C-alpha cells in the first residue's frame, strides 16, 4: 500500500461520528446532520482537516454535508446535466469560463470529497 493510500484509509475522517469526535459533540449536532450523512459521502484527509479552523468556516462548508443539500430546489439532481454532456464516461466538458477544457475523473475515489466539484 502506498503512503497516500494508507493516509486515505487510516488517517482520513469519513463518518459523522469521527467528525464529532474531532470537533466536539458539543459543537456538532450529530442527529441533525445524520440525514445528510446518510445521503452524501464525506472524506476529510489530514490536510483538509488542518485547513478547517472551526465548525462552519468556509473550508468546513466546502467538505461537510448539510441537510440543506437534501432540498432539490430546481427539481433536478444533476441540474447542470453534466452526465448528459459527457461524450464518454468520466469526462465532463467545462461549459463556463474555459469552454475548450474538460474535467477528467481519473478515479471513482477522491482523497477528499468536496461539496461541489464544479460550479454552476
């Protein structure tokens, strides 16, 4: 096993319980967040954890799922239709600023799972 694989496997936080242990059960309402964690993945590497200074800061919001994400505002889960734009699996054309570029997913596993990998 490579170092990076060991770090992802052994040193990352991927559960609500471990997150509450790290930041404090008095700060995180585990039961309120449980529906979000039941529906969304989360993984925080040690580097991502170091970037989070406190619960609710911008880095926290980038990585930690919220129950608000369960509300589908426009009625479409993939509102940008990124899967529909893909000419082949694992390639998503970038439609906005850089029209001649694409996002290529090299793996189905990410070291950290940000809340939004692309922006609308």
